[in-house]
């Protein structure tokens, strides 16, 4: 995707949307798609997790979670800020 392609695509989206990108892992990819999403801002995310999560991915039932982590997830689910965003996803972003 070229800069002009990206500009053209962004002009079609709500101007007040946050822009998010895939995180974690190695390397970089070409921009593959732009996707409108709604996410929740996570309280105290781990270094390997994103600042925002899909609400459906939040789960405080993991056996490996500390009591504090479970409380953070519960707090995020109950009071986390929900935002509308545009996700810029690389060609292999779906694997993350």
C-alpha cells in the first residue's frame, strides 16, 4: 500500500477514530487492510500485551494469573474506556 492509498482509505473513515497497529513479535509487513474496531483500554497491560484489547478477549479465569492481574482484568471489563478505532493490519497481522 502506498502513502496515497493509505490517505485515500483513511479519508473514508471517521475523523475522530484512534489509529492502532498490531503489536508484539518480530519484523514488519506491508499494510494489508484497515479495519474499524471497538476496543477497551486495558488497566496495567503486561509488556507483551497491547494497550487495548477486544472486550471478548478479556478473561480473568486463567490459571496462571495473579490475584492482582485478575483484579485488573475485572476493573478493565467493568470500567475500561471503550474506543472506536481503525486498526492498520499487516499482511500477517491475523497471526498475532
